[in-house]
C-alpha cells in the first residue's frame, strides 16, 4: 500500500528522543514540560465527588455550562472582559487541540500564517496539514522580542493569520503593552486573524501583567485565544483546555470541534467549575512557580551556565557558551549520557535549527529534583 504522507518532513520529536535517552541512561528529565509533583488534592477530591454524584456521561458539546460560566467570571475579574459563556467559550481536550482546531477552522491551502521562532513544535505541522504556508520570523535574540517592523514587511495579500504566544514556550518571554499596540497597528485595516496561545496564562512572574487578548475587545473579535487547564493546574495528563473567541469565529470553530472531539471529560469539568470559584486557586500559581524558577537560578549560579530571563511558563533558557563550543543538540545529548541530566536544545524549536548555544530547562519539578539536577552539573 502506498500512502502519501500529509507531514512528510515530520519524524520523531526532540521531546521523544531526549526522554528516551533520559530513560536509557537513568537521567533526571528537565526536558519535557510536565510537573513531577502532585496537583492540588482539593481538585482531585472534587473529581471524585463529581463521579460519585453521577457526572459520568456526555456533557454539552461546548463544555459543561457551569465551567464556562466560571471561566467567564474569571475573565471578567482578571481582564474586565465581558465574555458570553454560551457563544464565546468552548472546552477542548487540551490546549494543543484548541490551537489545531482554530487553525483548521480558518486556514485554506495557500494561506500564509506568520509564526515566531523559536516556536512550540505543533504550530508548523498544524499549519501544513491544512495546506497553509508558515512564514517564519525569528524572535530577537537574546530577549526573544517580536521584531514588529519585520512582521509588517512579511504581510502579503495571502496572510491569513498571525500566531502569538505569551508566556512563551520555550523561552519564558512575555508580551508587553507595547507589543499589543504594535499588534493592533499591524492588523488594522486587514482581515488577518490572530491566534493567541496563552496556555501558561497564570504562570507569570515578578509582578508582570499578562497581556491577554481578552483585555482588548477590538482584537478578540478577530482572535482565537487558547488556554490549558493541564499546564496551569499542574495536571497535564487531564488534557483539558479551552478556546475563547468572538461569537462569529466561535460558531465556525464549533463546526470543526463537533466532528472531532464532540465533547470532553465530564467529571473533571464539573470539578474545575467548583474549583475556579475560589480566586486564590489560580491567583497564587505564578508565585509558586516563580519560587521554583528562582531556586533553579540559585542552584545554577554555581555553574558556568548563564540564564536568559524567563518571566513566565515552566521554562528558563540557559546559555552554555562559557562551557562548550558544541552545537546545542550534541551538548544536550552529552549532558544526558555523561552527567545524567536531560534538557532540550533550543535549536529544536527552529525549523532551520538556529543554534545560539542555548538549552531549555523545565523547572516545574519538586525542589529535590531541581537540587539533584544541579548536583549533576557540578562536575561539568
């Protein structure tokens, strides 16, 4: 049988490769973005209660109504955004699914999508499988800021979408108010749709304000904004997220969603609806994660690694230019094999493997895991 691949250039991901290597050598894995600590037991208890009370069948295709209402209330509280839970919010099986569905909803063959590299690894395959054309723009190193003049120079009559991500994976950079001003200037007078990946929404540090698209009604009417419960609530295995948009765009999104997932896990949605009614359950998340970032910084300050400041997410990038002249992948492999610590080379987040001599650490780990990882590096 001859099968013509829709993704002929896609092979094993760097995450699979490095995790397999970590398992082979018994290395501590600071590569993939998942916590090794337990989520809030209050939330798991709420799931058990929901199952015991009989919430085990299909819920509404757009999401459990009380959860959508809780999210609308949260958005009003955080961003003063008036979101209609019936027409503007759809619960999805994970943030990555929400991103894929938004792209599939609007991208036709030949449409151009502007993305910024380094980029989360699903973006380009999501675009290409729909026949779209990714237009790649490098973020400015080492600040990982968006070069807006270059963005405007790359816009053509085929540009259908601009994808943004804040807090940013893999770098932890965050958008500023000026970035939002530049974004508005860039899309003014066009039909360009914005896809805003905000899955690390609550994991933002040093008192910075998350510049959500939800704060800007004029942008939201042309945007899909994607979120993740798994990342922010430290339960990545739950695979639950959601998408927020203007009513017209959401109507089209739901056409795709209904024939793909149809609906999502009911008892977990019931639990989250109750959990989100306590503001403290999400307001404290950023401070908790910043403490882990700061611990990793403190531990690695005793080495020759140089951190590139992260202001959000699970990740911080480190330059190894004072340690080795190897390319970043070879260096990451050597760390795993010889020192028992797995990381991710940042070149893996560029289509052309741009290499600045930087690796990414995930600090969403127990303190003892981070201490043990730093101990591994003392002999480097």
